[in-house]
C-alpha cells in the first residue's frame, strides 16, 4: 500500500506532472444507537435449571421476591444455549434469571459470551451482560462493559464503549453492534480502526468480518506511514487489496496531494484510477495536474491522464499551463539507479504562459537528458516573436530553458512596432541559446535567408530593408537587443523603403499564426487549426516515438520518419 509514495518518483524532476495515487481503504456507516428490529413472537419454551450446588427459596424474602436463590456451579439451558455462573436468582414464573460471578453463555460451537453479571429473559431471548464483557464468535472478539445480546437475531449491542479484535484489525468506538448471523459489525461515535498498516478515525463505520470489507461514511481520516487520507465515503477489502474512495477524497503525502470525486487502488496489482475533477499537486516541485480520468500502474511505472488534462508548472514567476488530449508516462530501468522517464503529450498540444506560448501536435519530455521535443509543426511565440518548423527540441537545466533546436523548414519572425513589417530568418535548422532564461545567441544553418529592417535609434523609424542569403549566420544579443551578426560569406541587397520590390518584404514560407496562438490560460482548451495557405510544405516529417507494452516492459518503436 505504497502507491502514493511512488508519486515522488513519478512527479519529481522537471515537468512530469502526472499522477498517482494512493493506497488505503475505507470503512462504513451506521445509525445512532442500536438498531431496532421488529421482534418476532416471544417463545413459550421454558428455561431449565440443570444444576446448582445449593438451592433456596423464600417466597416472603423482600430482597428476592419470587426468586429461587442458586449458588455453586449454577447451570441453565435454553433453546440450544447453556449458561453457567457462580450464583443466580431464578424467576421461573417470568422465565428469566439474574446471573453473577464468572457468567458464561455458550451457544452452539461458535458463540461464547462472558461477563461478571447478566440478566437473561427467556421469552425475548435477550441477554444483558455487564462488567468485563467478552463476546467471542469464530475469529472475532468483542470487549465491552455493557452488552445486550439478542439471540433471536444474533446481534450484540454495546453502548458504553467497546473494542472488537480480529486477525487484522482492532476497532474501538462508543456505540456499536455485531451480528453473529451475518458477521457484520457496525460502529458509531469516535470510531478508531487500527492495524499494522494504518489507523482510521471516523464517526461511522461498517465492517464485514467474512469478506474483510470495511466501509466508512461521513468525515473520516485514514493515516499510514506514507500518507493521510480524508474522505466521506470509502471501502477497503483486505483480501483483494482493493481500495475505493468517494465523496471528494484527498490523499496527502508530505508535499504531494491528490483529490478526486472517486479514487481506486489495488495494492496487489499496483493499479490506481481516479475519476472526475482529479487534482494532483506537487508542492515540492511546484507543479500540478488536473483531469477527469487518470490511470497508473506502479509496478511498471506507467501512467495516463485523459479527459481535458491540464498540467501546471508554477516553479517560475509565471505559471505555465499545458493541455493535450492525452498525457502518458513511461518508466525505464525501473527500480534501478539508472531509472529515467518519458512523458508523452498528444494530440493538439497547447501551452500558455504570459511570456511564452506554444502549439504542436505532440510533445515528449525525457528526464534522461531533460529534453522536451515538439513534433508536427510546432510553433512558439514570445512577445512579438514567432518561431516554427517541423520539429523542435528544447533542453532544460534546473527548470530553465538552456537551448533550443528547430529542425526542418525553420522560420523565425519578429513583428515590428508598426505591425506591418517583420524581421525574418528562414533556414534548414536553427539554434537558440539562453543565459538565465534570456536569449543570448541564435544560429541558422543551411539555405539561410533573412529579411531585416534597421531602425533609427532616436525614433525607431525603419531605415531600409536588408535582404541576405548565406549558409550560416550567428546573431548575438544582450538584454534582448541585437549586438553583433556573424556570417562566413553572404550575398545581400539593401533596399530603401520606397524602392522595395514586390514580394521582397516576405520570405517564402512566411506565415504569422496569430489566429491559433493561445491568448490566456483558458484558451488552451480552444483548438484552432491553421489556414490552408499557412500549412508547411509536404515533406518527410519527424514523428514522436511510439510506445508499447510487451511482457510488462515498455518498448520504444523505431520510426520517427513518416512521409505525408
């Protein structure tokens, strides 16, 4: 029962915000006080006095009116049950008796009731035991100071505190009842269940000793070494290891917590599931996941989140929001020192942060090299800058972007202040390098073409258009401003603004995808496609690696090159 403990492995590190789950159990509900059964007709069968060492009778004794006084090895028999005690008052006419000292009632070979004193009514078949009461039934023992045992229905009621013990659990409460027929126990008021794995605190609990199923109803708290659960309704089966939590339950493990309308966990299979408004929060790594369905298998380290999954990263100043149709997690070399994980987001990935936005078809993050790869026409915006291509790799260090690599039909565009002109770079591939999260250097390689508009420093007015063709170009920036440009060999032309030839102001492949750009954190759920004229040229595309499970082992299928 350590599912939630595995959350530390799943969600630790950078941005793998997936889920996990829990382990534990729940228990049940009960009405106030003993249940009231509709009683059957009383019996006419008499109580038989089997033995007593001494028998006395004084009809005029005011202390024992109508009673036979019995002493020494007293034994009664009634409807298949025997009762022994040290002494008793036998009211033969009323078909009842009071028993004192080492009281012991035995019913068949399964029920034994002991106490210091008791009153038994043969007509109602009701035994009222008091002081040091012990009820034993098969593998279950109930300890209390006041117990009413109804032989008609096989139910024992306690109401001044009680403790029930079986092979696995110890149950304590103020009120409760136990049925020897159904072997079900019901407890109420200040209920505590303890075993070697956990402790439960609740006001209402049901427990079935035959099926080992426990059920709590109402505000309940379940505490183990690994976690704490708060729930209003839960079931736990100690035979199957199945846990079911309902009613907006929350599981907390140190700095990690998960909340959902329904949570399920099987400790034997290691499989967890969450339904409806699932919220996972990792306060230590400052990330979270929200979805309406999640699944996790701790034995192979695989997880999945669907139905409007939303990942949040609040490790930086501004929160990053990421949405896709499905999110999956795969673990490699599990339970070894070389363990690493990959998180797959697909399809229709959309991300938003105030300073950066992105869209792509699918995304893969690998903890081994801290690389996030965006597949199928990724587009990234930052302020008035836009970058896109066929595939994009982003390498992280300490939760901050270190470098980026755009592969295939790479294109970078910067909208100028007049919202009409754009600085542009196109090439086969591009590199971007960052210092403390700020762009410091860019490099374009292969069939490089640029359109650049120098501006006056005084009024930022555009001076001219510079068109350049080269094989490689490097640009160095400081505080977001261009400082230096390097190229080994270039051919270019400078055009005055009034003499720009038609079509020279835009490079082939230029497109400004402002229509599909996420505008806020809620807009990531609004999917908008490209216009027909904005789609990249048909070429061999880089695809996200496919995953499959074979013999309990996650395999990565070779591929990554698919022609469209």
